[in-house]
C-alpha cells in the first residue's frame, strides 16, 4: 500500500495530469505500439486516431491520482472498463508492459529521471492499480461462458437499416450461451490489408436455442471508416466463420420492480431492445422511446412493435427530421416516480438526453447510459 508520504507525492502530480495528461497518454500509446505492435489488435485504431483512447486513459489516470488513498469510489467507473478488458482478452502479463511505457511517457513529458521520487512513487501506485484490475478481471473471467475466442458460423445476415446489419451465429461446440440483456460480445477478425487482427465489441440483440444475434452499425465518423464494421458489412456472409468471446458487460436492468424507461437512437437501440423485452415480458411497467433521424431508418421497428403489442408495453417513435430534438417538456410526459431510465446512442444524443432529463428534474442516480466509444473520453 502507498503510505501517507507517497499519497502526498501522487496528489502533488494532479495539476500536471490535468495539464499534460493527454500529452502523456498520447506518447504512451505511440511508444507502446512501436515496442509491442501485437497489442494494436486490442484497441480501436480509428478511435485512437481521433484521440479518444488517449483522453479516456488520461481521465482514468487523473481519477486514480485523485483517489489513490482509496480507489473504492472509482470502482463503478472501473467495472465497465474491466469487462471490456475481458472481452478483449487482456491478461495479467499485459499490465507490466503498460506500466513500463506509461512511466516512460511521464518521464519524457516531465524530464524526470527514473530514480526521481515522483516516478518511483507512480511506479508503486501503478502496481496497486494494476493489481486491482487483475483481481476484478479474474472474477469476471471465472464467470464467462467460455475462454478466449471461439469460432462461430454466420447463419444469418439481415439489413436492419441502410447502415445497420444484424448477424446471427451459432457454434456446434457452444450450445448454451448464458447472457444478461444489455451485454455484448467481442468479434475478432483479420481484416484484409490490416497488419494486425482487430477486435470490436457489439451489443447482443438476442440469444435463442444456442443462436446469438448481434448488431453492427457501419461506422464512418469524421471520414474514419470503421475497420471492422465495414468488413462485416461488406465481406461477411452466411456460411462464413468469425471468432467471438463470451458475453460480458455491466449495463442492464436495475431495480426491475420499478418503472422502466428506455430511450434509444440508431444503433443505441441494440442493448436496450432485449432489456425492454425482458422487463415487458415480466409484466413490469416498461416504456420505450425510439429516436430516429427519419422514418426510413428505424432499427428493429417490427420487433419492438411486437413486444409492445404482446406484452401490453408502451412504444413511442420520435422522428427527428419531423419532430426535432427530444426536449425536457416532451420527456416529462413519460416520467414516473422511482423510474429507472436507460439511454443509449451517439455521444451527442446521450449528452442531450441526460441534460434534458436533468431539466425535467430526474435524479442522475436513476439515469443509466451505454456509450460505444471509450467511456472516459467524453463528459456525460
């Protein structure tokens, strides 16, 4: 454990991390990828090019420094990251590599020598943080339905909208696929032209009779085409084989006996869809608001209508090109006492909905969201 003096040293670096954190983490990734190119497969390179990964790590390091005397308050933030690590198959032996290159990046930015008390103390602190992650991830791995990545045959590909496809897969070896609504799998593929294998997380839409369905949005953000999503959309067909890790993730229904409201936009519907099905099927008070850019691109429209009709649940469609943004006065119509609210979609959408819910008087503790870029790379 770090002692009182070491805690003070870590705390003294907080202004530096606030000012130079992204510079440090940017140099860290550059250095690590040069020395260990095999680790590139664990990171979304388009996200990395946009600086999202560096910003997320800088935020995590800063949070660790602020709470180094007791990391308990940041466990809710750590858990989603740990689950993503397990989906990617991050192992204990990867942590020393990260530590070595992170400390080297701090030295490069600050000009401090390896024997400086600040570097020495951060080395010790990093060891404790790494041990905490390794312990959490050990428990997650123990609960996963299978180890590592396993081959699955694609038995169905369906176009949901112009930019969203769903893929249904099965395995002769894995016929029991336990999962919780809101979880995701990780796809591992070799994309032609890339010097590394690529891994990406995709939300599970359904699991039935040993068949798993997940959905993929064809990404093109600021001119950066999604390496894996483009490959899946354009190259993967029925009969092909892809590798999947077991379902993980902490996003899911909470306080199921309370009223539940789901607000999804675009591909953000995918984790909410099974959560809505689960709560509606349990005769819970379930409402779903599906926000779409236009009436021609409503993902899983038929399935959601079927759930609403079969389970006597509520379903509302908000078409943005006709009705504008979803504002607090309209959201107010759907709000109930002690209601749990789930939001999923693009960053701007989530930020907007969370802000409008706040205007409507909803306590932040009852607002849950899932974001498809590094969670700490943006403020929500």
